[in-house]
């Protein structure tokens, strides 16, 4: 099972099965291929098989791959920790940023997004299990950040992203994802026009889909173990 097509088919089948089990349509859940640490050639292979969205978490590494793959029509998602001194490169070279967790970063991304480009798609990252070592805004900060995001000219607020605590206890996993979904629903109820709930990775995509994920971010199960 080393071939890209075999891995991709397995992941697609898992998504489909999870959707059926949850009574959802397969087209409600999109696939983000997390290509961090993997070479541009592997992205090219998956792109040939119809995958168009790729996630990266280091700016320099991503820019290098973007140069190598400039001829491909790819949607690039930034999913890593955001430092202020990297926001310009991100605003100029990505279509999405899923890891926004503070006001200053939002303001910089909007100010630095070139007016000639489409608005930058943004998800707010929420630290749903309040883990001290983890990035993400606290749940109670999300409403305020949402208000700011939706008022900025070069930003399009799309939804939430979360990385729940690392546990193999399915009940805990369900609880975490359910909390993110509840926050997402609250935002919709108060009037935000959002469509993206980015949660679920290689090991927990089924549980995330059962709790309402609309985008799963898959690295290991698409590309194999990350090379260092
Ligand atoms: C690395 C990473 C993933 C992919 O994780 P896998 O377990 O390899 O599928 C998803 N989301 C984020 C934010 C990541 O950094």
C-alpha cells in the first residue's frame, strides 16, 4: 500500500463510509492533504489523482514547494503556528489560513493581503480542550475574533479549525469534536455565514465526521510517515 492511488482510495472510502454512517452526503466533507515534510513530487502525484487542496505548516518549506509547483492549480492552506513576521508571506501566497488565533494576526493578514487577490479565507483555530501547550484561541474569545474577522476587507471568515487533545478514548474524542461543533453552530445562529468546520486527522476522521466535520486534514494516511 505504498502507491498514492491506493492510499488515496482508502482515505476516500473511509470518508464515504463515515458519511454514510452519519447520514451525511459524501460531498459535505472535503479533503485537505497535509503535505508538510513531504516533497513537491508527492504533491504532484496526488494532484494528478484529483486532490487540489494542500496544507502546510512551515512558511519557507511551503514557498519552496509553491515555486516548484507553480504551474499546478492548487489551493494552499496554512495550518501552522502563526508568527507576526511571517504574515506577509502567508497573506501573499496562500488561499486559506486555518490557524488564526489572535487579533493582531487577523489585522496583519487583512492589511497585507494584496488588493488584487481574492479575500483570504480564514478559519479561527480554537483550543477546544484548553491545553496550555497548544495554539488556538480559547472558546470564549471566538465570538470577538469572529466579529473582527468578518469586518476586515481582505478576509473571508469561513469557520473554525481545531486539534483536540491527543487521546485514544473515543468518548473523549467525541466530546471534544462535539464542543467545536456547538461553537460553530452558535456562530451560525448569531448570523455568521460560515461553512467550514475543519476537524479530523488520519487517526480520528471517522469520529470527526460523525460530529459534523466539513473538512478533514489528512497527512500520514495519504503520504505515509513524514520524512525528516
Ligand atoms: C500534521 C497535521 C495534520 C495531519 O495529521 P496526520 O495525523 O498526519 O493526518 C492535520 N492538521 C494539522 C494542523 C497538522 O499540523
